[in-house]
């Protein structure tokens, strides 16, 4: 048997193993080690459709092998624009207009005010047209609607840097993480600690508003395909630290799961360390961080 860093300790880990075939050739297998016996190990392979599923390898045939990082989730492999495009589901009416590879957006007031998420140019990639032209068109689009010209970018991106000489700079507030989680995993975690409180859920086919403990805690969930968007999670100050935010989130994810949602998404401002800690404790991971720029 060749040299490797494998052994019973790698059961449950993702590994790569080179082993000998019957004809003497060597082949590599990548996947999660599910068992390790006296004479063989079993790997649940990940890869193309014709090379997935369990395979058993005799220990005597192992040439080399080592643990490798876990496979990135599907959620982490999609682009920021694809994630942010789901946000449009939050508004009953959203006007959009392509601008090269950007997307101009305008929406009515939401929760009593205009939201930058629905009233900004979504700019997660290079525009594909001239920078001066795109800056002019952004200003023109929002001026026609008597609105401030906002551009939503990834914080610290080359898009932000390219717009600076054209008069666009950070608003100085509102930087927000886009966080994603598996609905099933987050729900299991939330249920294990959520308090038992009375909940009311007002729902339609695509949205639900959860109210707990007589209105002391509220939140809203909206479906976008198999994604659940969570927003407006609030707890009255006098009733905080009772687990009510956890309970609201559990109610919303439970509702979403019952309608086929597999991915949960929310925006949380980077300054809201308490909320970030709550979400991360239950499996939410930052996919990217948004920043809003406005023209001077």
C-alpha cells in the first residue's frame, strides 16, 4: 500500500484517493468516506452524473490519499447578481430596465418608505457598455422618477472602484451582508431552541407574515421559486432576549419549507452584530456584502 494520510479518522470527511484498478492503471476517487474496515474503505463519490454514488476500494490498492476541503454548497457557487435578483419578489410591483449587464430597478414604498434594494441599479458585474454612458443613464433613470440615483455593488469590488471617478461614492450607511442558509438545516437548529409562544401567520400563496406574543415580534417571508426571502424581523425593545426573534424565524422557515423552499436568504446590516450572531448560530452564511453608492 502506498503512502497516504488516510485511516479510520477520515470517516465522515471528504477525501481524494488514488487507487489501482484490476488492469494496473491508477484512478482517482473524490467524495466522502463513509466507512473504513479491516480490508477496504467506502467513498460516496461526488462528480459528474456517471461517477457518483458509493464505491468500495481495497486498502491494498490505495496508492495515495488525503482529506480535502468540503465541497462548496450550491448556494455558495452562484453569483451575487443571481442571489440579488431574488429580492425583486419582495415587491408587488417592480419596474426594471436592463442597462448593459446591469439592471435598473424602481419600486413603490415598502414598509412606509422607498427601499434602496428596490430603487437602485443592480451592478454586480462590469456593465458591458461604456462607464461614462452607464453613469449618465443611471442618473437619468432616477431623475425621471424624482429619486436619488443609487447603485448597488459588492463592497470593495472593482465596480465600486470604477464608479468613484464618475462621482459615485458610498452613502456611508447601510452596508449589508446577503446571508444564505439551507432551510431544512436552519429550521432544525431554530426549533431546538425556540421558545413555545403563541404565533399567528397571515399567509397568501407566496408570502407570510408572522406575529408572535401579541405583536411583540414580527417578520415576513416571501417565496421566489424555491428560495425564501426573510425581511422585517423585529422585536419590541422591552421584549428582547426572550428568544422571540428565533421563534419568528422558525415560523417563517417552517412556512417556507411547507411550500418547497430549500434556500433561505436575508439581508442584515453589517453594524447589526446581534442579528448577525443569531443568524450565523443557525446556519446562515454571508454570500457577499452589499454597498450602496450614490452620485455626487
